[in-house]
């Protein structure tokens, strides 16, 4: 099965979105250690016996807070990478700018970035991406009875976007009124407070908010896909990540993760 998956609404409750329990300013480890994964090569890790994953919740169902822990589809996938490496997993909450720019990896803060990160040519300059694992169409979230029923109704409106994302790029490209926010949670707060008229972000993460009185418009196709990212030049870890993605798709683990987090089984391609 390849990474082209059906886009549907996640069924997770948005109530799981709370402040992060893991610090984003943790000191970088003093040295690296190596381990041998299922891909057969020695993999350097920033902390001995630990796969350190950086992410940026709230972005349910991919990463969100639950009982003081960062959980979600991305964490389930990277836990499988840790399993194949024979190590444990630690998850850190880090600002999105440091993730998509590669700064968190370059500074030795983490081994892997897993945060619903779209693969782009610009990001490839600073990150090594895995094979794609999820399609990333955009969605438009509005309040019910907002009068916004399609993309055509966005002209002259204030649209909340997350900084450095495909949503921001789309709104800018269409010369619409972008209002920038650091994360999805702040976008939703602004919509609720009528500071913006609509929110644009990835379709798969906006669906849970329909239970809170919002409407999600038809997806905006982008052709973008998510990938996990490692430090530039870390080919050993990248090989292991890809090997794990292949393994979980072949043995049914991916189908179980997808079903648990999204609510239906992935499409067969």
C-alpha cells in the first residue's frame, strides 16, 4: 500500500487538547550514542537507548495531549520506529518553526520530527524526509451560519492560518486576508472569539471541531503529503524510518493505528 489515503473526518474529541506536559526548551543531550535497527545499520541517537521525537500539539489526531502525555497517530508511528531500534521513545513539545526549519534536529534536541509535516522542496533543503505516509489536503473551518459556504466566499474575510504551513501558503497565494497564529489551538480560540471569520488548516485535523458547533467545508486538494523528518545527512536513521513504515504497512500495524486514530480503516491502493 502506498501513502495515498482516503481523507475523512477524525472522530477524536477535541477535549484532549490541553497544554503540553513536555518542555520545548529541554537541554540538548551532551553526546550521541549508536544502536542497530532492523534495517541493519548503526543509527546515531542523541540519547543512548532513546528515540527522541519532537512534535507540536495540538494537532489531533496526529499529536495532542491526553492525561499529561503527548499522544496521537504520529506518536504511534514513531513508537514503532523505536521498537524496531530496540529503544524507548521520548516526545518533546517544540515550536513549529524549529521543526519545519530543521533547527531542532540540527541543535541535537531530537532525532525525529513527527508533526503532520508536509513534504516540500523548501523543507527538503533543511530536512531529510521519509517516504510519505498521509495525504495532506486543506480544510476551511467556520462557525455555523457564517455565510461562508465555499472557497469563493473567503474574499474580504479574515482567515486564521498557522505560521509556515500549507494553509498559510494557500491563503497568501490566493491574496486573501491571512491572520497568523503559532498553532492550531490559537486558531480555534480566535475563531471562537470572532477575531477571524474562518480557519484554514489540514482537513484531517479540523473535523473533530464539528462536534463543537463549527462547520467544515469540502476539502481543498493540495497534492501534499506528510513525512517524518530527520537531520540532514542522517541516512542510517532515515533508512530505519522507511523500513518501519514499510513493515507496519505490510503487517497490518498501520491499518490498526489509522483505524484507531482516524475512525475508519485506510483505503486500499
